[in-house]
């Protein structure tokens, strides 16, 4: 067996936290299997990133470099990864499940006559063979399995291990050449809200979820969307939490126009939204229905504020459910958090 | 310019149903799988609606929906889907279960796509959901793309603009709540859709009637496409254990609750 750990550099030339987590999981796997491993890096200038992990225990470092590999693009990434896998004669390939790798790994497996598994949340060894765990039906059930086909390519989810830490050194990577046809696709940039308007913060400790209740008629018969907007924005500013939402709330405006203008489908958590990872989650004005709460699979401690004592959160989905008016509570929370 | 838009999408169990894994003769499956009400896989549905909108804007364009699923269930789901937007169905009769291997599904889909009369790669936009709500792997489309020799592939797509010069401007979801913007010079391309920007179309009985004329024959001639778990050996499939005992706090004042929450947020 030969293991290849694949990673790409970030725009600043470093490796992302998710890459270091996957590296740590790969080091552990290689030890358990008693197999050496190779590191394969892709990027414009991946040399410094290789040096930063030079002491990780890899028997060899391979790189594919050049300006065309600075872009996250299927054609060039698949060609680069294919060249690295062939150069390493890898039978087991690990990579962090970044959007960049998720785009190419299944196609890469097909090219190599292998198989790929994505969203892998655990790797282990059983009877001397690697085995993995991943969720099916949108985080509803977890399976542990192994495969016989090689190469077997695994996209490892964030949080699979603590990030690798160690001394930098000199990696002396071997450059792997890739022959490319002229790419038909160019990455021209990114679209995102201005930094101070960005509500999605993957590294935040807390996920703050808003539900449709914020826009519903309240006890006094009034709809208080403007007040809701102020309270939510203020809490985000003070707590630096990441903003998630239910589908009902992001869908409310229809046609892409949300009632709360800072919310988009990118904030949606759940069955047809995302499944982020945060240490804590606070849900407000949300009913806690299963299609929403499957998106909380990787949230550690969970609390909810809802007027309804019988909502989904009460049924083993939250650690604490406060049966209360979120408008009143969040106003007080903001007051306490204010400097 | 006209386009051939092929949408790969199948059915998934209604997310409000309780799902329970069981071990069947072919490996893991869902308890009462054939009895569970099904839906069009949501992200594939978004792909279908976006396809219909683009086809409507470019005269001479056409949309196909290529679905691998149990024929009887496909028929049920098509009763609703057919009323949404115009398309031609290519049906394959086999399992749509989440435990089947993506590479087998992809092989069957690619074969069916290559058999579509008049297929023209220079006009082809291969659509689907970026992940299914069953296997949830985000793997099938890439493999179909590779089988068709398409190496311009995009995943987590929320927007596609077909420019006047024939190029495609694409927004893909990437980390941190951002979209990556790419320009691809021309079809063919593979696009795995996220939510896009269109609401679910209202049912339109006229569209339904026109679609059904093609859907019934397509279902009748659905090719048996036995897909399996392939080379996978499952050790276990389990539901998460419900470990949380929810403490329900009913009669606390907003001040008390706020203090509790702030202490919790600030505590390491
Ligand atoms: C195919 C499919 C996919 C889906 N995917 C998703 C998904 O990805 N994500 C998702 O979220 N949903 C999803 N859903 C929808 C899901 O089933 C629920 O309908 C949705 O999550 C409900 O949103 P909500 O809790 O915000 O709204 P509601 O059900 O309207 O609940 C609002 C809650 O707010 C409370 N409330 C009102 N005012 C206050 C107040 N002042 N203080 C405190 N509480 C208050 C109410 O008591 C109520 O509990 C999906 C559904 C389907 C069919």
C-alpha cells in the first residue's frame, strides 16, 4: 500500500487549516497501517508550503507548480492530481474536502480506475485495511465501510483531526511535470459581501441561527422585521458569530430577495443547506424541524429560544430550550455584550 | 445559439419521513424503502428549473431529464415534476438508493446520455444537483462528465449566465460564504447546481399534459439498470443515538435567560 496526501495551497501560498487537519489524519492512518506516505502539493509556488510541513514524516514530497495551478479549476486540478497520483503510484489518496478538491476527486478516481468517497468524517484501520465513516441521507445515518478497488481516494471533512503542528524544514520536493491543453475556463474572481457585511464565518465559535419566527406576527399583533434586523445585526457584530438560517426564512422573500437583506441561501442550514462545524449553536425563532436540524449534526453544544415548548428542539435536539420571546431575550443579550 | 441541457436527477425520500437503515440482500437499504413517499432530489430540482429558464431564453434549446430510479416510483414523482417545466424524460429502471455506488450510477447515466439521438457536445450543458439528498456524495456528475470527456466542470453552482459571445459565466459556492466566478469559453460543461435563484415553479397542468405524452412511453421503455453497492463492504449503518436530554426552561425572565446565554457564549 502507498498513501498520497494531496493538498493545494491557498492564494497566500500557505496550507489551510483543513489541509493541516487532513495531514494529521493521514499521518495517523499511515502509522496505523505501518505504511509510508507521500505529500503531493499543487499551487503556483508550493515550495514554501512543503517546507512548512517538511517534518511531518512524509517519505517524499511531490509538487505541481505554475501560474495555471493558482486557480481552482477542474481541468488543471484534475490533470495535476492525476500526475501526482501516478508519480506516487498511490493506492490510497487523502485530501481535505475543500470546494476545490470536492470538485475534482470523483472525476480523478474515474481517470485512475479507482473510487472516491467524499465527506469522510473518520478514517481507521480494520483487519489491516483502511475503513472510513461518512453520513448518508444528509447526515441522517452514519456508515462505516471499506472498499476493495484501488486507488481509493478520500476527501476528509474539516475537523477530522486536530491540525498538524510541527517544525518547518526543507522538504526538497520533486517537481512533477503536467502537460496541459490550453484551459477553456478562467477563474476571474470572487463575489462576496463586503468584509464587514459577511455573515458567514466558518471559524466562529458560535453559530447563530435565525428562523421564520423573526418575521411572524408577535403577541401584540405586530410584525417587527425592522426590529428583528437590528437585533440580529447587533448580535452578530457583538458576538462575531456565524449566521445560519432556516429555509423558511431565506425563502420568504422569494426570487432571491430576502426579507432580511443580509440573508441568502448561503446562510441556509439543513437538508438543502449546509452542515457547518461550530463548537456552539444558538437557535432563535426556529421550530427545529428535522430538515433543518440535520444541518446541526456537527454543532457541539446547542441552545434554542422559541415560544413553543413543544417545538423540535425540545425533543432531544437541543441541550437547553428557553421558552421565551427571542426579541426580549436578544435585546438583553446585546445589552450585556455591549462594551 | 441553442443549447442541449441534460439534467441528471432522481428521487429521494421525503425529508420529513423517519428513515431507518436495514440490511437487505444487496447490502444496506432503508426500511420500507418502496413505501416511503418520494420527491425529486431537491438540488437536481433546482438544476431542472434553471435549465428550463435558460432553454426558454434561447430558441431551439431543449431540456432532458435523465433519471435512474425504480420505474414505479419514477412514475409517481413525475406526476408532479411534469407539471413544473417542459422536458423530455429519459428513464432508467434501477435503484435510486443512497448506498449504491456513484460510479455505477454514473456509468448507466453516461450510457443513456450518449444514446440520446442528435446529441451534440458543442451544445451540451450537463446539469444536476451538486449533491443528492440520498448518497450526498457529489460524485456522480463528475464521473458522467469524465465519461463524456468534459473537463470544464463546476460544482455548487448558484448562477449561470449564457453570454452573447457563447461563453458561460458561472458562480460556484466556495468556502466562507463566497462565490468563485469563472468564465468558460463555450459548451460542453458540467454544472452541479446548488440552490440557484429560482423559486419552485407553480404546477401548470398544460405543461404537465404535454410532458406526460413523452413521459409514459419513456417509462415504458426504461432500461433495466441494476446498480449496486459495487466494491463497498459496509461494516455498519447506524442512526445517531439521541443523547441529548433537553432541559426546557419555561418561566425565566428575559434578563435571567440573557445572563445565562452570555455566560455560556463567553465560557471557553
Ligand atoms: C425538501 C425539503 C427540504 C428542506 N430543507 C430545509 C433546510 O435545508 N433547512 C431548513 O431550515 N428547512 C428545510 N426544510 C423546511 C423545514 O421542514 C421547515 O419547514 C423549516 O425549517 C421551518 O422553518 P422555521 O423553523 O424557521 O419556521 P416555522 O416552522 O414557521 O417556525 C417558527 C418558529 O418561531 C417561533 N417564534 C415565533 N416568534 C417567536 C419569538 N418572538 N420568540 C421565539 N420564538 C418565536 C414559533 O413558535 C415557531 O416555533 C425543508 C423542507 C423540505 C420539504
